[in-house]
C-alpha cells in the first residue's frame, strides 16, 4: 500500500535527520530556505492549515496534506504531529511522486513545479 510506503519514507527521513516537525521548527525550516516539502495532517484545524499554506505559498515551498496527526507522529516516532517539513530533495521528490499518484484529493498549494 502506498500509504505505508510514504509513512516508511517519513520514518527513514526522520532517522536521517531530514525532518522538522511542529509549527515553530517547520516555520524556521521554511523561512530558512531548507524545506523542500511541507506536509500537514488532514485533521489539523482549518486555521492552522491556512497559516501554513499561506507561509509556504509566500516562500514558494510546496505544501501537501497527508494522513492524520497520529499517523504522521507515529511515522516520526512521536505522539502527534500536525505539520512537518522535509529538508531533503530526494525524500521530498519521492513523497510528492507517491502522493500525486496515490491521493486524488491531495493538493499542492502553490501550483508551481519545482
């Protein structure tokens, strides 16, 4: 199942030190130009998702919605995570490919090909 593959990739990226999670560290990652992709959990509040999408759009970082807080957290070896950034282009590109092929409702918020 592709979902398991994405969560496994997130776990691998976490162990490689290429994931930042939580609002504050993700914001630093995006504003610092390190984020290659930002993922938000589907059960994150609409206001939080809008803030994250707006920030990603401004800094031209692709932002996609995937899984739920518990799923993202579990993949990272943590409890709950509503937002995370991937700071490695290889991991980010592979996850984007899997998401675009697997989830029809998943959307990139800035509409730019990177």
